[in-house]
C-alpha cells in the first residue's frame, strides 16, 4: 500500500524558469514580468526565489511537497543557502512559503505567515491571483534585500563599474578591432605587443589585480597574433569566416545564460503555510 501511495506522489517539475505555472493562471507576459523581478533580486542580492503554481499537492500536504521541491531543485547559492520557494496549490486553495536556512532570519515563520494571510491570500480571495503572487514577491524581495547576504559573485563590480562579463567582451572585441589597426600602424610584432600591454593596463585599472592584468595582457597579445596569422594564411575569404565564427560564439554565450539552480538548498522546514 505504501508503494502504491509513493507512485501517486506528485512529481517535482523540471526547474526551467523562475516562474513555473502548471495551472495556466498567469499569462506569458505576466510570468515574464514576475520572473524579471526575481532575476533582478538575484542579481542584486544573490538570493534565488522561485514561484511554483500547481493544481494540487495531494496526497502530500503542501509543506511536505514544498520541501521536497526545495530539496530537489536546490534553489539558492550552494555556499550560502539563500533560496526561497513560493508554492501555490490552486485547487487545494493552499499557499506555502518555503525558506532556506540562511533566509530564516530575514523571513521567520511568523512573518512568512503574515505575508501569506495579509498580502497573498487577501488578493486570492478576490480572484486576483496575478496581483497576489506579484505583491507576495515584492514583499518577500524587500525582506530579503534587508538581510546582510554575501555579495553575489555574478554581480561583483570593481572600482570603475565593470562586471566580469564586461571584461570578457572587452578583451574579445576590443583587442580584435584595435589589434587590426595596431598591426597596420606598427607591424605585427609591435602592434600585438602594444595591444597586449593595453589590455593588461585596462584590466589592472578595473580589477587592481596584477595576475589578472598579466593574464589579460597575454590574452590580448595572443588573440592579436592569432588573428594576424589567420588573415595571412587564409586571405580575405577566411577573414570573413573568422568574423562569422566570432559572432556565432558571442550569440551562443548571450542566449545560453538561462535560469538554473545555484545548487543550494538547506530547506529545513522554515516558512509557513496558509489558505484562502
């Protein structure tokens, strides 16, 4: 009998977005708008919040189901454990806020219960599911922003406001463009050396880290030399092929940065449940 019950447990959906609505309650535009808020929260604080809407969690209680989802998805940073789930079981008329360990100080059980009853459920009773989810996300995001969390790795900025991706883009494109001009003006060896030095100076100014500057200098020199040899060896036709390859690589990088779990988790039962 236990085996039959286990087989009927609702499966955990694939973590494909910050907002997963299996009930069709939210339109695509509404889901994207809420997901954009959650993306901004993660960029600013590092914490990950995911909204999941299902029809029912039966035969499990919503708290049990939400913890199982949290343990499976491992939302939040692995080294911090700052994840949060907002689970809505529409047919059951139940709401669950599941909080990972690190956020239990910012969102204790009592406060999570108040967010459900005074913000989310209040709007759900009026049939405003979009407004309830949106307001709940806003309130929970405000509480998370008030917590002193470690700075997000992907959003760490240096003195001049550069991000790591900015540096990568600079090295890839700027060295290729400037390298072409430097080679024509000073020759391949001198021009490549100048570009390498320039890359190192810029990266040192941004990061104040000498080994990164040396690495950037070597990368700029190498890229300029490779570009030069490619042009000499293959002619103008091959140069056109090289340009296309560079564009394709950047496009893949830009479009491949979809949402994924930070590998955290540590959902120990913190949070609250409620209904409407």
